[in-house]
C-alpha cells in the first residue's frame, strides 16, 4: 500500500492506495464487475485513529469475452482510499483485509492482509505519482469541465415487449473510445449499455436492453448511476428510470 496528502479546496486530504499489479492477460474488477467477477472490498477493522474511509475507483475498461461483458482493469491499478483521522495530530494505523478477484481464464480470489502507518505530518502534495494518477481518473460527480463527458439525452421505454433505455452521451476527445456503465441501487441488476452508433450531433448512442435479465418492477422509478468514461476525462451522473410516455 502507498499513501500521500494533497490539498483540495484549501483542505488537506489524506489518501492510501491499494496497488494491484497484474501479469499480461490478467484483469481485476471494478465496483460493478459486469456479467461476472468479484468486486474489490476492504475491511478496516482494527485500524487506529480512523474516523472514516472511502474506497474510490478510477475509471474502468470494458472487456468482452465468452462469458459476456465485464468491467475492470488490466496491467495494474491503484484503488485510492480517502481517509479521515479521528485526531489529525496523530498517525493513522491502517489494518486492511482486502478481497478482490483476478482473472485470466478462471477467476482466483485474492485476500491479502496489509498494514500501513500514515503519519500526520506529511507535507502537502507529498503523494506517490501512482496514487496521484489514480485519483485523477476517479470520475467526478456532476463534473462540468471542458473534458468531462456528459449525458445529452436519456429516453426510457418501459412498456411493451421491448423495454429499453437509449442513452446519448457526448465525449470530448476521441468519442469512439467513450463508454457508459450503469448501476442501480441496492444491488439490483441492470444490463450494460451497448454501443449503437451515432446519436444527435456529436453524441454517441448506447442502448440498454431491459429484457436481458432485468426486473422492471424493481428498476422502475430508481435513480440510476451512470459512469461515463472518455479519452479526455470521466464523470458520474444520475438519471431516474421512468417511462418516457
């Protein structure tokens, strides 16, 4: 594990990072693994001087294989953990029980036990470049900068024999590399969007087939989290799954 401190809006933030290194051909998973896989989890029981910890996820990639589409990372990834000390004048002693899956042709569960002492007197901007890079790729909620992808239109059709969601999204940079991932609350299954050509203007269109294992009675009216990943930036937005009619 690695750690560092950066300034955010004048307030120093402390981060640790769980680094996962993978051999060629191997992958690990995002918080929503897709059609299969094990999402990363951490337990911090026994840590000292820790008031709060939040596991963050850099923008992932989509992988297509014989078992369907999965979402995650290859080569290596650092998963940042935002830390808040009970007493900022004292060190945080992290005791981490991690769980994640790595996969090539079959998936292998990995459960390392890690520890790290995070001193209180780290100078500002004293952050490992790997952790800084990972933080720069964590999608920002409702991001509005020039490189932030955005939703231009969401159309839902929940009635009839072909319920679906049509998403149009704008991706600054190379639009063809843009992708969209969806998550429903409470672990409710929602299928992955599939690229479906050009939308209006410069938007890229994706279609979510809600006949593909989705339970409409559970999904109707829910707030859906959309993670948009582009070549120039990434963002996180929400929309409600309500019928357009």
